[in-house]
């Protein structure tokens, strides 16, 4: 009887582990985007209000993203940030619209030696999850929920606006408790 209990517990544990692995490999929960994006209105400079921590933005503050529409329908992307005691950092890339996404899903590739060598691997998802009707605030993310940015046309948002955008991200399953708010990243004046 004791052995059959161990065998049954082992079987249940194996089933639970396999189920957990299958659900982890089964893909991400669907992530809804906005219905439509007018790329012409989207162009211009956006200020980073908050982000999930990323290695490539370590030490960055006062980050901006500037989008320019290219003749071929792609967008030029220029990301800038300030780093303490350094010149501003800049990364340039290209965004292309994912077909049949009403411009709400973009693939972005930044110009560096790795992306020239293996372009498809270095291309990232850039999904527009929330965008106000006046194109003043936007929430950007991707299906794995590892990347998230809250951007605005102005460098600051009032707390009510900010909390509303955080709530959108939270409702979509992002780990908003890990958000870094840009105004908290600036070094103290000396």
C-alpha cells in the first residue's frame, strides 16, 4: 500500500511537471493591440515615461524615440538616452509593419553588426497596445511580456494619466511592479 501511494504520488508529480512544461511551451496568452494606427500621426518624438528593465537600457534616463516615415513604408527609428557622465547614447533602426495588423504591430531591427549578420534573429516585436485618440500617449509591448514601454509626447505625465496606462499594462498581464519610471532614474543634481 505504501509503495502504491508513492507510485501514485510520483505519477501525479510527473503529470503536473509535464503539464507545467507544456503550458510554458504552449506560447503566450494572446495580446490584443489597438485596432488601427495612423503611421503619419505616430511619427515624431516620444518620451519614455516608464519601462521594464532591459540590459540595453541599463543606466539610461531621459530616453526618447523618434520615428520618421520612409518612402518605402518603413519607419526610421532613433532611440536616444542620457547616461550619467557620458555623451548621449543613440541607436538607429528600422521598423516595418507586420502585414494584416492595421499598423499596430511592427518589427524593429536596430543597425548593428549582429543585425547585419543575422537580421531576422535581431528583429523585435513592437506592438502598440494602447494609444490615445490624440496620439499623445502610447503603451508598447510584445507577447512574451518581457518588454514594455510607456511613452508620451511630453517628458512627464501626471500621476492619474500614468496610473491609467500602468493599469492597461497590468490588465494585459505585464509585470508592472517591475516598471522603472523615468523621472526616478535621473541622477541627483550635485
